[in-house]
C-alpha cells in the first residue's frame, strides 16, 4: 500500500506540473499571438515633403527604419504639410509629417480649412521645431515685417504650411496680402527669383539650418528679418501653437541672434490603423532612432524618446497612447 500511495502521489505531482506547464505555455502563447505582427503584410507610405526640404530626408529615414524591421515601406515626396494632411485624411498614407499649425487648422476647421474640420486626425509623436525665417537681400531695404508693404513677397505654395504661416503673420502685424505683391511660390522658387531680382523677400518655415537659405547666404548679401515686437505677441496670443525663439547667430551669415517664432512638426498617423500596428511602429522607430537622427541635424537634436508628446495638440492614436503611457509620459489630449 505504501508503494501505491507513493506512486499515486508522484503521479499527482507530475500531473500538476504538467498542467501548470501547459497553462504557462498557453498563457505565453496567447500573449505572443496577441502582440505578434506579420510586418511583411503591413504596407506603410510615409508622406514627406519637397526633395529640396528637410521633410524629405527625415521622412525617408522613418521609412528606412520601418523597412529594416520588415515593414513594406516607401517614402513619398509631396508638397509638405497641406498635401500630407490630405493624404492622411484620404487614407493615401499611413504616416505623414506636418506642421502643427496646419494640422490644428484642419482638425478644428478654421483658416485654410474653414468649414472642413477633420476631427479624425490623429498623431503618434512630436518631431522637430520649424522656424519661421523671413529671408531677404540687404539691398531690398526690408528690415521689419511692416517693410513688406509694397514689396514682392514669396509666401509659399497656396495653402502650404509655409503659406499658412505667412498669412497668420501678416494678420498679426495688421496687414493683408493686398499690402504686398505676393507670389504663391515654394520657398525654393521664391529664393531663385530673389537671385534674379524678381522677388524681394520669401517666407521659409523649416528646421535649422535650411539648405536653400545656406546656399543663398554663401553667394548673396542675405538678411533674416526678425519676427518680434507687438506683432509676435499678437500672433502667439491668437495662435498659441507658435512659441518665441531665436535663430542663433552664425546659423547662416547672421552675426547676431534673430528673433522669430517656431511651431512643432508632428507625425500624423492614419486613424484606421490598428492599435497593435501603431504601437509596434513606434517601438521599431525608437529601437532604430539612430537611423533617423543621422538623416538631418534637426532630427538629431529634436527627435528623441525623452521629449514625450505633451507638445502635441491633437489626440494621439490609441496605439500611440499605449506606447507613450507605457514609457511613463502624459498624453494630455487623450
């Protein structure tokens, strides 16, 4: 009987161990299947910007980081913020870089998007700051924003992020486009016309430094017109997504700091993507952050996990909420 009891007890113990092991395997298997993602079946288009700007190389680096982890990715050159917002809204892109002022107008339906609010727009991360740079040549005599009256001014392609910035700045300084001879040119085109004497000033909104401005500064007596004073105060009061900043001395040929404003770029994400996909994409992006930082100085300085998402003014995608909250960051818009 003793042998039978020992054998029976041993069998019970073995059965218990087996059941525990199976339970753990099921649990582990369940957890794996819950989070496992076949990245090769996920097609991700990253909407960037013009090939001459900063959006293009940085957006391309995002695509490359995702591709290295198995995603089917491509980066697409675009007209920047306005086109990128449109692509995200139409489901033509999964990720898109855009200036937050343009995004806010589209999200709430004011300015260039009057009556066309898109409350479904979602973001997944903050990017780098875009600096408003009002560029001219010394011979133009333009020293202040008010001096743009009567001048030929390149304000950016119609409804582009640059052009929306220009329009708001004119408004803040008590002016309208009718006070100048405005041309709806990309800043690259406007600067080319400046070289030919066909344009007096151009709005450029980008990270620092901007290659097109650097090229101008090497061959021409270029100046950056400050955005400051009461006009800047009025701009920030009405549009609080702008913040005060400076263009540091020696960024270009400027020997002193120049007052201006900046607005953050953010990464929009298609709201139709699943929570798991967005969570995984953010994980991949920050696991490969060195690839993105290497794409441009602006990315190297300003794209980092430590900056969080408190500066993002629209709701985050649920997958992004999960990612950032797990990292210990607040998600105030959710």
